[in-house]
C-alpha cells in the first residue's frame, strides 16, 4: 500500500454537485492499493496513519502527536493512480490492484481504520467515482508512506 498524507485545516469530497464527505482539522489520506497487498500491509498503513506525529501538543511543540492522539479527523480517498508507472507518456497501472478486488480491500481498510479509531472521526470518498477533492493544507505538510515489503517486491514484478 501507498499513502499520501496531507495535514489539513479542512477537506471535502464532491461527486457531481454533491459534497459527500467533509472534515475539519486532521488528515486527508490518498490510498493506493498494490496488487499484492495483504492484511499485514493494511494493518501497517492504519498504524502509521493514526500514529505518525504530524501535530503539535498543547504547549505548541511541533511533531508530537498523531491524528489519533490529537483527536482529529481523517478523510480517506482510494486512489489507484498512486501505483502508476509511465511507459513513455502513457500511464500504466499494472501494479494497482484490479477494481473489484481493490474495492473489497479498501472497504476492509476502512473498517480496520474505524475499528482502531473512532468511526465518526473517519470519512471517505466514493470508490471508483470521479471526485473533486478540496483541501486546505496545514503547513503545508505532505508525506508519503509505503508498506515495507512493496519497496522491494515491486522491483521484482
């Protein structure tokens, strides 16, 4: 799995004319699912999303609290394009998990994320839909995280 995590003041997802999800301060997380991802990848990613220290503590000291410890919100959005590889100028998504399998995996990821945190603090987009993601970066702070085994196994595919 791959994640692009952005610390935000607020974020929302619109499909067509409808705002389907919105959060206040917290994290906007774009999730890419590799074709070989396992439950261990999912657990690793959830742990990192919840605990990576991107927020200040009560004294204002930076990089002290994870989103879970800070009690902030998460907006998660499935994004297969994170596993894009360019062949010349043409995108190739051979490392991304195929649609139906990816949807089931993503739903499992969301279930696990909600179980490890407060479900009412976690929102998501609409799998497979054309979405407009509106974010107001905080910092800006943007980091990427990838499952450890993907860094080597991707090269062997």
